[in-house]
C-alpha cells in the first residue's frame, strides 16, 4: 500500500516501541520519515534519524528544522516521545512531577510549536499525539503518569480547535497496556514477573497486551488521508478497557 506517497512525517520517540513501529509503518505506506529521538542511531532504512530531547526547546527546534530541510517540509507530526512513572501522589516528589510533565506534555508543545510553520504550508497536515487509557480510566499507582496523559488529551482537543481552520487535523490515540520495552522493564522489576504479566493481560477484556503494531496502525490511520474528516478525536486502542465491563469468566466443566 502506498497511500502516503509524497507525504513527509516526523515521529518523536521513534527509535523503539510504538514510535519505531509507527515510523516503519509510515515508511511502508510510502511516506518519507524522520525520527527524533535521544538515541536515533541504528535506525533501519529508509528512516532518517535526528538527535533531539523534547525537554529542551533548542534541541527540538534544531532537530525539527533539520528534518524539515531533509524531507522538504512536514505534513505529519507524531508526538510519541514520553516517559512513564509509577506510584500514588505520595510516591513521586516534585522533581519527578516536573520531569514527567515536562516531557509528556511540554514535549508535545515544543515539537508542535516548532513544526507548525511547516504544517501550515502542507495541504495534508495532521498531528497525532500518543495519549493513554490512563487519561480516561483510574489506574492504580499511576497518579503522575495519568495526570500527564489527561493533560495530553485536553491539549489534543484544544490544538484541534485552534488549528482546524488552518487545515491541520489534531487527534490522539489512547493505548491500553502495550507490550513495549518500558512495560518489559516494569515486569522485570516485579517480584513475580509472570504473575504481573498475567494480571496486566487479564485487565484488558481481550485478555492480552496491546502490540506496538496495533497502536501504530491507529496512528497511521489518523495521520493519513483516509481520516481527512477526523479531528479532535481520541481513538482507543486498549482491548476494550475504556468501555467494556465484562462479568468474570465462568468456569466450564471438562
């Protein structure tokens, strides 16, 4: 499929996990793709890597400008870079709160702000933010992370309203628990990794973690021309967590 041929995309946090899956799918659909990441080395062709820290405005502006020059413009911006946090409101100190909000929320602000002049010049401009089920569901021991993703959801709606008349669509995806390196590290640190994985699987009505590729498919849909009338939308990719309330599975006699 080559429905994105001729479009130019920038993906933040695109060197691993959801970001890498998204960058590769965008390229497979025909887009020219630049990845902004803290460690962009070793990306598979044809992805182009640019070193950037979304917590640093100068770094972001430099990387976005370099990507736009290399690609000849920007049509698609995927704000995927983010960090996690575990704990209740008692567990994370002020410095941790400031760090996570700086990356997860202000990182989107900085990157979008730098890309807006290029997006305004595009005839197919789209921004997709990686949000989370944590923005809409109360999850245990995710107070800081949930607050940051709640802000991303509200920011997405505000950006969509601000830029719709400029021809820029803005949406977000709300993944459930995704089988990414970060989740893998959390599982490895658990007292019983196998039991913790089973609990995470069971939390989603489909009975399994979401794959990075499934989230990437949703992002690419929202970024592409097939979603030309979609803006200000949060697309859940969460195995049914946001809306389904299943009864406990009944045990069947063999």
